[in-house]
């Protein structure tokens, strides 16, 4: 899946794709959503009962989940933005992404400016406007 020629995202997981694998955006997103759901449904990774501690690997898993979800936003903005505007969905996309960015910023889930890649300028403007 690509955002730009400079930013291509390869899929890798510990089960089916042990090496980084090139695939289309729909395939990448399908694998991503299944992977996220599998992690969220895993009681050892995401305990749902009060008093059950989260594993020490929880923060790094969250950062990985949010990084991979960010890639979907990057793809949408870089490849489908004119269609989003044509359909009148631009305010919804921008609001969703801004909440996403603010959540990541608030909880320190991003690791530096390079994290934002092709949407760095948009992210900077969103963070400055609050």
C-alpha cells in the first residue's frame, strides 16, 4: 500500500507474513483490521476485566497499532482526497484525523516528526491550531 512514491507500506505479522510483503491498499487494510481485532480480542494483550494488569508489551503494541492505522489515513489523503472532497466528506475525514492526531499527541504514541511522513505538514497545522 502506498501513500506516495516515497512512502510505501509493507505488511508483516507474526503468523501469515513473516517478511515485509507488498500488497494493495484493500489487502493491507483487510489484514490490518483483522490483526487489530485479533489483538483487541486477545485477553492477554487487552484484558477486559477490572484488576487484570496489562502486559509490559502493551505500550509498544498500541504504538504499532496506531502507526499502522495512520498509514490508512496517509493512503486516503494521498490517493483519494479528491473523491472525499467530491462526496462532501472532507470535514468528516479532517475531523476524524484531527482527533486521531490529538489522541496520539496527548498519549505520546508517536516517535518523532518522521512518524507523520507525507502528512507531516497537515499534522503540524492541526497541532498548532489547538
